C-alpha cells in the first residue's frame, strides 16, 4: 500500500481526504532514534494488515536514515515483539537513559 508521508507521520486518506490510517513517530533530540507513539486504522480497514504495513514504513525509513526505533504505542510494541526481522532497528538501551524525556 502506498502511504503519504510528512515528517513524523505516514498516513492514508480516503478520496474525501478523511484519515483512514496513520502511524506517528518523533525524532529524539540529539539522538539517532525514532519513537513510534501512535498507530491508528479506521475500523473499516482493520484486519487487512494495514497497521503492520505502517510500522514497516517507519522501519524502512529508519533503515534508510540510519536510525533506531523505540516502540512506545501498544501496537508498535507488539509488532516489534513478534518480528525478529526488526531487530536491526530496535533500540536497546543498556545505559538506562531516558531518551524519550531527553535525559
């Protein structure tokens, strides 16, 4: 599926420009990290793998940009837990830094 992109967001609109699906992510200040903080799919499209495709879009962008990902929203956490192929961009924080809050 072809999603539209703007900084921090991949999304899908219907012909009337209503939001059908989106994933949002923030770039951690001073870090090579994206934090996925929200995933949404309209009920009319659920069960078609669109949320998974949205997460994949962020994963592919992170790979292109040399970033890692912190999955914050529940769906992103679940997706990273069941997709070992995302391990190369899954941020592991051995120092215990609070990246999300800038510490």
